[in-house]
C-alpha cells in the first residue's frame, strides 16, 4: 500500500523510513498523561498543559484527581482508575474538568493500562476537548454523507493521479465500481476521453494549487459507450492542516442535456444564418444558371459536401405536365458544386446537359411526388437509385457518399426541379432538421429560379423579335463598305428597341439609320419594327433627311406615346458627301484618312414622338477611306463615368482608319461595352470607297 492507502503500482517500492505526520492530531490537540499505580502523574505532555492549564513542573508528581478532575466527579473517576489498573480494560467517556484558572471544560477521555518491562503498572490517559472532537465528528459525518449521497461525481486522486476514492455518483457516471477505480489512473479508467489534457490539467493543479473550475469535457464512458456525454469538471488541490499536498479532488457534473441543448441552439443559429445568407446571395440577377449556382454555393459546405441543382426540361421549355408513375424525368443540370475534388463531381451531370432519369430513380420520385427523399444511411443497393447510370454509381461509391437528400424546387405550386445533396466528408447523416433546412433553401431559391425562368422566356421572345427585325446587311453597298453589331442588354433587364439599317438608294446612294426606342421588352421591339418599316418606306421616296424625320415624328406620335431617338444619314458617293439629320441622338464620329477621329457637330434635335419640333439637315464631307461611326447610347453611357469621358475614350479607340471594319466593331464592343450595362447596343460603321 502507498502512504495514501492505494495499492502499489507495478514496480513501485513501498515507503520506508519516517514520513511526515498528519496534522489531524494537532487539530484535535490530544493530551497525553501517564499515571503510576498510586494515581500520581509521571508524564505530562505539552497538549495536557494547554488543556488543563498546569505546566509540567506543576503537574508531575501530583495526584491526577486533584488537578484533572472536577470535585463533583472525583469518586467516580477514582473508581474508574482503579478498575483500569485492576482489570486492564480501558474505558472512554466525557466529563467536566476544572482548569487551573478555575474554568470548567468538558473533556473526552480514553484510558488504558500500561505495563513496563519490570511489570510495573501505569495508566495512560488521552484527553481532548469534547467541543473540538464533536466539531470534527460533525464535519466528517457531513462530508461522508455529502460525498455518498451527492448527485455530483466526486473523486480523490493521490499525488500520482491515481484514484484513492470515488463516490457512488461517479461510479454511476463511469459505469465502474469504486474498487475498479482504486489505484488506477484516469487513462486506464476512461480510455475514450482526452486523458492527456486531463492529466496535464490535474498536474498543474497539483503543482500550482490553482483550481480548475467548470471545464467542459465531452466523451464516452463504460456506462454509455455508444453516446457522447458532456460533463463539467472541476479540480482542486487537497492539503492537510500542515499544508502537506495530499492529491487532487475532482468534481464531475453531468451537463449532457445542456450540452445537447447548446448543440441544438448552435445548429438553429447556423440554420438561421444559412437562410439569411441564402436570402442575400440567391437571386442577385435574373440569370437562370447564375441563380442555380448561387443556390449550390449556399448549400456547400454548410449543408452538403456535393450539391446539384436540376430543372425539369419541360419547365425550361415553358411546358409542364405531371409525371406518371412509370414515367422517367428528363432533367437539365443547371449547377453542380463540391467543396473538394471528388469522384462525385464526375458522377454528376455537368451544367447544361440534359439527362433522362428512370422512374425508379430517387430524383424522379422527388419531382413526381413534390416531396423530399431522404436516405440517411446510403447502402450499396441505394446507389443505383441515386446515380444516373451504373458507371455513375461506381463513382459515387468511390467518393464515399454515405448520406443522400433530394428536395423539390417548388414555386407557385409548380415543381420546377430538385436540389440534390450528398455527404462524403461530413460524417453525420442527413437529419430531419437538415430536411427542413434544405426545403427552406429550396423554397426560397425556387421563387428566384422561377422568376429567372419567366424573365429568360420573355427576354428570349423579345430578343428573337428584335433580331428578326434587324437587317442582314451586305458588306458592300453603293459607295460604302459597312459592318455592324447588335449587343443585347445584360441579364438584369429586358432587351430594348435599338436598331440600325442600311438602305440602298438610287444613283449609288445609301441611307444609314441608327435608332433607339425608349423602354424595353416586346413593346419596344415591336415599336422598333414599325419605325424601321416606316423608315424603309420613306427612304424609297428619296426625301431630305430632315423631312424624313418629320414624317417619322408624326408616325411615332401615333404609337401609344412611344419615344425614340434616331439618326438618318444619306451618303452620296459621287459628291463625296453625307447629309445627316438628328432626332435627339448622340452625334456620329467621323474618322478621316490622315486625321484624328472627331464628333460631328450637329443640331441635336428632339426625339421622335415629341411632336411640333423642326429637324435640320447638315452636310459633311466623306472622302474614300473616311469612316462614319453610328451608335446608340448603350455603347458609351454608364452610371460611373461622365459622358464626355466615355466619348473621349471612343474617339481614342478610332485611331486607325485602315483597320478592318469587323475588327473595329469587335474592338469597340470589347473595350467600351460593360457587362453590367442595362441597355442594348447598336453599332454601324461605314467606310467610303471609290465607285467602280
């Protein structure tokens, strides 16, 4: 046994020689007195001097009854003394004594007979103040009762950090009896805990005396080896009355419920944060593919390791009918996202691909039933129902897909597609809480996807109409070589009513037209088509440009409050001149051979549809090799720059009259048109040439 009473560890030597005494006897202040057979004091300890008030010189040789016993109990004590000497049986009891100073104190005695080597008889008396004894008894009883009945796990470890005692609560917590604890270390009792950190903390408490209070520990014990539990651990250094370090006391409080509640609260906080993030990140544009990518980006990695956003192909085409029980789902992949390189990406359909999923596939079940499909623990037999093909199932198995969840994308009561989620690195399976979160994300994203879908459909219709109304220009007409471009607006707004035209006239003359109907969408495109038709009809009459704009102004005034800007140019190669009339449009640029590009100084005029405003015609020279650049405001206007700065930038790019016109068009669109521009661009460049 060790000094603390614990069994010796293997290889440990027993304690030999003197050891430091405990301070408990000092707390009791036990007095020792030895009497001879006649009742005279022959030995008198310092504690006796303190208890009775007599010095050793005053007590030695005196009859004990005279100085140690209250006169009321003298006869009784004398008889008890005689019985001890005669029978050899000790006795114990408490009775009052009278101290030297005359005060009375209740003292507890223990008496026993002593024999020396000559056979002489003596009496040993041990005495202690009964108040002190009773206080210690109460403290011990209270401590024992608290330790044994406390719901808090309590343990004492010696200076070698081995268990020397545990209470019943700790036996229940650890699932081991007290005997299975004694003499063993925490590493041996709790192998599933982080015992290195625990023993390091206990060693610091031993060395410094600084307690460790309320530290959370998570682990498993033999009492419940399959579930994590949480405890609040506190460590205190134990010392005796003389300051000797005895070991470490540990208290363990089960806080598993609070721990799990905290985990749930943290999970709820993260869910709310994810939903808030989704609200901010999904639907930043009306671009269908970008909206799908935003949903996938939000889902990974907070909710899944791999996410795919798929849309029913019929929905993309603007049609919808319910799937039959045995009918496959034709699905277009819009976005795929993973937080790491994985074979699951190769198994997924790449964005833009259309795939056919059989009726037995889980994603088909999801879109057919409009309900979530959860496979918390994916088994080998589940993979063929998740993957599109047998090859994809092999890739999913190689990627370690162990949990699967698909939730429908539903907007305005219509199933659009599905959000497909897989876990590979995250060891936890999808839970019902994850299903709720995924459905919330899908519901929010589905509305944005549906908006983008309808917008895309309307935009495609307007763009188709717009393009159908624009001319197919010959590269050479009359005395001009021409090139043109039409660039629709960015995805955040509908197409507008920009147009251009090149109209051959008699005598090798050519009319050039660039216009912009205010507004956007199908109405603007339709108005543009009517104005273009009217312009072509009026151009055939060989009218002066100003008169032609006056006729267009009256026509525009009749088109449901339509407003448009327009520039009309008639080039005469024989006179090497252009006659130009402007209706509220930006000035054209003339690039002359051997000279810098310049903005032509023309009367601005009023937009078409204002009515009552006269237009004027300006004649400018255009020699062979010179260029005339006509454009709409979408090329130069932005929200961040002054118009004059943008026009200067345009002129700076038109620095080479010999550059091919197609290259000039590409250069201007590449350098001038910004991707987030909310307006269409119509660009028409004409270069004068000699007549054959």
